[in-house]
């Protein structure tokens, strides 16, 4: 038997007996190690998206409860807040586990952004619980004769939250940047609502309790808009690695592609 045939037979025999190990190139080894990480990272995104749908449904339901004066629906919204709280804990636990594995830069941003978005969604749940409690109080009293545009404000807050979550799903920083200024509109509506209700309380003291409930609802809707803006800012950070929090529109700077084109 030629010597090279003997060598081949020897190598094959060693492989079958387990006496010979072959070192894989780094790329192959890393690919095998990254598989469980990628699976868990996908699980983190899926859990966050499920949490998002619960938070969005909570806002939608509490708006319906307010419009229809539905005491039972408001009570259900208040009870369901525990589900959103639990999701925040689960997202944080999974994110911390993933952080311990030294992820790549983009994955690291995704993990930290997921934790921050989960925190904002949990606070959205807190605001819907606050609104639900006030709706229950309003259901026990006669309707206020004053015409207030709470429904329009509620629709704006819900749409802003939905759009912010869509920018995360689509990883669309341009849409996220365009969404952020809309928070000013909700702030203005809240300010107008407070002025209108304050005037009504001064004119008719018997409406004070109902007006105060509506003021709290208006403020909670304004805060939901704030949390939607926070989510949009996190999407910009995730996609562009730019932290634009606490900056005015003129201070945010252009997206990286635009900045490179003008330099």
C-alpha cells in the first residue's frame, strides 16, 4: 500500500477512535458559539414586541373606557398592568444574561435599548392605570357638561406610541426623528386642557372633583407622549449610535449619512 494511503487510513482511524482532534478556524468556532446568543437575542426582541402590544392595547382600552364611561373595562385595564410589569422584569433578566457574553457593538446597543424601551413601556402601563382609576371615579358621578377635547389628545398619544414602536420594529431612525417633535403638540393640548378645566372649576365649584380627574387624565396622556418620544430617541441611538436625548431640534444634528455627504 502506498505511504499516502496508509496516512489517510491512519487519520480516518484516529478520527473514528477520538484520538485526533482538528482545530476549526476561528470563524467556524465563533459561529457555533454565537448560535445560542443569536437565538436568545431574537427571544429578547420577541418578548419586547409582545410587551409593546400589551402596552398599546392598554392605552387603547383605557381610551375606550373613558369615552364609553365603561367602569368594568377601566377596572380590567388596571388589573392587566401586572402583565406589563412582569414583562419588564423578564426583559431585564434576559438582557442582563446577554450582556454578560460580550456582544458586538450593535448587539450591545440593541440589548441596552431593549431595557430602556421596556422601562418606558412599563411607565406607559402605570399611566394607563392612573387613567383607569380616574375613569372609575368619573363613572360614579354625573357627566361634566363642559366640552373637553380629551379624546383628541388621547388619539394623538396613542398614535404617537404606535408610531414609535413601529420605528423600532422597522429600525427606521428617519421616522423616529420625524416623530419626536409631535410630542410638542400633546404638550400644548395638555396645557390648553388644564387652562379650560381651571376656568370651569372657578366658575362652578361643584365640578372641582370631576375637573381634577380630567386634569390627571390629561397629564397622564401627556406623559404617554413623553414615553413615546423616549422610545423614538432610543431607536435613533440603536440605528445611528447617536444619543439625541435632552437636545432641541436644532441640536440633534443630521443623521450620519447626511453628515458624511455634507463634509
